[in-house]
């Protein structure tokens, strides 16, 4: 259970969550675009992780974020949903060569266009869930939709930027 | 039976997913209940501590502004003090001793705050140890800020006025009309005013203050000024937007208001409610 890979992931988890709570939480553009980089951690976990573990990690991450955001339940529900959908979506968009020699669904392994096709729909789903739960229903439909789309774009932009900065070894296309 | 277990085992990921979603859904719905009362939000010791340290760093960049604001508030209060004896002649009437010190103020620092969500909360660096309890009102020098939601030993979390479920009992100062202030979830500089009947003459710039009817805020705390008034031909009530007096994007020091007589007022009102039933 305790090996180098797990410790490394725990460390990355801490970085993402601390980054979310201390920095990204304050990054709001035009009162609409929010940055939820902590979902980058769920998205970038290795392909080998089991679905059960993935969902438990998502659930726990959501709980921690919720405690700090005073929105108990919201991020838990959305992140669990994201973790549930991730393997399904990864199977649905298998690239031509399959996932041989690919450790994680990251930009350096599979290229920018694949990464966007992978992350944008999942993020949009996650953020729509969050904002609709937060709004408590479907009144203000357009407003919530705009908020979720703007946030998806901002989060994806920051996530791609982070990967160019910190996961820099590898090929790009 | 074995087939059933086998079935559950085959689809265990899906069942776990359902279980976790049900748990989170239940938490969303029961968010205000006892379970989450003080542990599962940012008033718990760990989260409060993280936010306090974060704020300590941010304070270096805004101390000048805070100093200036506090000095201005001081000036305003001193000016008020010099005016006071001329207006009030205390020999003519008598204030019950209990009322003289009815409200007491505790100063606290806002260590975390949001304005862009549908339900906004703020975290304060004082808690039960400083006499803050659930349900107290929070204001600053400019006006109303919110209401304490839950407390731990050293921290407290409050509903900001920018919380779509918080209803604030307000009056229009000029006309003495009772109405309700509630945030619609969109613009963090404006709040909506509900239940203003159409026979009232409204104009922009009228002051909206707290009514003081609910024992949380003293009467006369400023909420804001009317920014726009609109009414449909067949509507009973106006649609009023109010510019908030407080800039929620830069909260620093706030006062938490304790009402010594809250219990007395509440229990008295409860007996009337019981008698009516």
C-alpha cells in the first residue's frame, strides 16, 4: 500500500488542494469564471487506479474542499460524479494507439488536443453539477450555464498552463 | 441470495457511486443541521487556522487601507459624541438599566470571505471563547454584514448578506415601510428589497436600515440606498434594487453584536405565538 508512487500522489494531492484553497479560491474573473484546479488532481491520476479507489479519492477531496468552502455536500457530489465518469470517458475516447505505455492521462503523454477533448467535457459536467446544486434549482438557468462554461474555460486554461510549467519532460503535439 | 451478492459485486463500482452520491445529497439537503453545525465547515479549528494564517500574510498588503478606514470611523464616532448631549436631555426620561447596555459589541477580523457564490459565508477569528454564539448579528462601520451561522472555540462562520437564503428585516427610513432584504445571487454590490407595497412613493437614494424587530440587529443599522425602482402594471409589490453600504469585496474588521435581552424578547414572543394557536 505504501510505496513511492502513493507518497508522490499524496504530495501532489496536497499541492493541488493547498493551491485551490490558498490561491485559486481568490481567482475569480468578472464574477463569473472560477478556478477549480483541484479537479486537475482527479483528472491526472494514473490510468492504473481502480474505479473504487478513484471514487473514494474524489469523495474525500470533495469533503476537504467543502469544509473550507462551507458548502458541505456540493463538491463531494460533483467530484464523486467526475471520478465515476472518468474511466467511462477515457474508454470512449481511446486514441488510435490505445493506452499502451501511457501511465497517466496527461498532456505530455497524449498531446494537447486529446487532453482538451478529455478534460473539457468532464470539467463542464463537474462544474455544472456544482453550480446547479449551489443555485438550488434550475431558475437562473442561463446565468448558471454561463458561469459553468466560463469556469470550465478558465480551469482548463490554468490546468494546461500548469502542465506546460511543471510536467515539462515529454513530447508535445 | 448468492446470485444477488454476485450481482452487487459485479457492479460494485456503480453501487459505491450511488452510495457516495446519496451521502453527499443528504449532506447538501441537511446542511444546516446539527451534523455540520461546527465541525464540517471553516469554523473548525484546522480550517480556521489555515484561513487565519493566510489572512495574516494578506494583511501586509492592505494594512494602510485598513488603518485609514478605522481612523475615519473613529473620526465619525467622535463627531457623533460631541453632538450627542445637545440632542438628548437625559433628565426628562428614564432608560431601564437593562436597556442601557442592551447591545454589546465584540470586534473580530474576517479571515475568509466570498462574494461570488450563491451562498456566501465569511469566517471570523473569534469564537465561543470570546462570547460569540450562533445567531448574533455582524456589522461594520458602514453597515450590515450578516449573521453568525455556527461557532467553534476560536472561530465562527457567518452568513453574509450575500446569501440567497438569508432574509433581513428592513425598513425604508423615510417612509417607515417594513420590507425584507434578500440577495438574488447575481451582483455582489446590490441586494433586492421585497414586499414594498405599491402605494409607497419610492425614489432613488432613500436609505434602507434594519428594523430591529428580530432581536438580532439594533434598529437603524444601514443596509444601503435605493438604486433602482421598477414595478409591473399588475404587480402588488415593487422590484427594488439597493446599493449595499458595505463593500463586501474588502471586509476587514467587523463587530459582532450580542443582544443581552434576546432571550427575554424571544421567549415573550413565543408565549404570544402559543397563545394565538
